[in-house]
C-alpha cells in the first residue's frame, strides 16, 4: 500500500497497522518482552538480551518509541538510564488487537 493512500483508512486501522509494523521484527518483540518484564531496563541489559549490533538495537528501540510503546528514562541531566513500558499505550494496543481479532473484527 502506498503511504500516501493511508488517509483512505480510519484511525483505528492505521493505528493497528502502526503497531503491527512496530512489532514486525523478532528483535522488537524480544525488546518489548524484556522491557515489559522489568520496570526500567538499562540499554546494556537490552544488548545482552538481543544478539544484534548496538546500532541495530538502537534502531529497533527507535521503532518502538515511534509508536510510544516504550519511553526513555533519564536521570534529569539528559543522560539515558534505561527504557520502560508505556503501560497506557500497551493497553491500548492490546485492546486494538483484541477488537481486531474478536468475532466482529474492525469497525463492528
């Protein structure tokens, strides 16, 4: 689907598609699981959990941040101390998938 045709779909459909795209790589699924299981996860821990190059992991973290599934936690001085789950957005994503996969599906 061409990106410029996204306006033809409602916000619910575009949101579900954005979540699917964010989770479309196994590394992002692993990162999300790791962050979900812990309160705040330092970058170093994520690099131990995900067998990819540091730059690649950073790109995957960015993809999860773009849909606001995870948040960067800082120490107040601008230094990143880790990543945490955005629980509100995670719950919204769960609801969107449950709605999609329910008997009625999208827009029922």
